[in-house]
């Protein structure tokens, strides 16, 4: 197996199949070239102690130990072991500069030059079209949040919530005010649900540190549910939508 020097001074083309006898440690200055066949063998599916690798922007990372400390949970990152996680990484991490400091110690190599940017089982043209679309949407500023929009969403839901209780308090517990109050309360909870969904996806504020406390308050206080549970389940759904045994929404 030939080695690729990180200085970029020179390298020799490696064989395109077969496993290596030596493995560089994560974060090493010497990077190795890998094939998708080799990466696929490190999916961690056989047992929990098996090595787990994944690919981000053609770079190969060893998450065998890190997945236990992953801030987003062990499952959401482990679902991509042995696969290309570029698009999921881009979608879930708004501050790429911040997460780079976590990635570098995990880097063990990169894809060989003759290897496609995604698994051979995927349609590379479709993947590239999606990434080009994402770049266009981001460049147009369509991913930037509108604070006025979210303020209106929260205020109108909060006013409906207050109105539901005031209706019963002022008009009494007879059927008509009770049903009106229930209707107002139900609409408010549905609107809270949409709002907490955007907070959970770190879409309301630019920085995650502001989304998290507001998400905790809205979900925990106004809706009565744990925000951590929602993030744990829903992030897996978006990481692997409609994938059996990986999307919790499909588990029975």
C-alpha cells in the first residue's frame, strides 16, 4: 500500500483493491488512499466493536470511538458508517468551521483518485445535481432565517394559547366555551409544533446556541415534551428518511 504525504510533495498511486496491513492513526500527518470496498467493510454492522469509517468530501474519517461522544448522538452518525456522509454533514452542521476541529483528529485518509465521490451503488449524477441545487439555494440566500416571520408565528400561537384559557375562565365550563377553548388550544399547539420543529433544526437563529435554549423552553414548557427526545428521533429521520431500521418513524 502506498502512502500519500499530507505535504502534497509526492505520492505513488496505490493498488485499487485489497486491505492494508498497516492503518494510520486518526489525525496522523500521513494519509492513506482507500477504495469504497475497503470503506464498506468498516460499517460496524457485524458487532458494536467493529471499526466505523465514513466519508465526507472524499476524506475518510474513523469514528470508531468518536461516535459515542458525538453531540448529535451515536445513532445519527453511525447510520453513515461505511458510507458517504457528505450531504448529511452539510445539512446538519451550519458552522462548518467549528466542526472542523473535531474532524481533523479523526482523519485517516481519502478516496483514491479513481474512486467516485459517493458509493458505487448511488447515482453520482443525481448526487451532484442535488449538491449543485443546494449550493444555488444557499447562494440565493434562501436558507437565511426571517426573524420577523418567526416572531409572528410565535406571537400568534401564544395569543391563541392565552385566548383558549381566557375563554373558559371568562365564559365558564359549558359546552360551547369549552369546545371553543379546545379549538383555540389545539391550533396553538399545532403552531407551537411547527415552530419547535424549526428551532430543533437550528433554522430560526444563525447560531445553534440560541436555537437550543428556545427549543428547550418551547418544547418543554409550552408543549410539555423533552426537546432532547425530539432531536434524537427526528434527526435520525432526516439523516436516513424511510430507511428501515434507521428511520425511527418506520420502527414498529
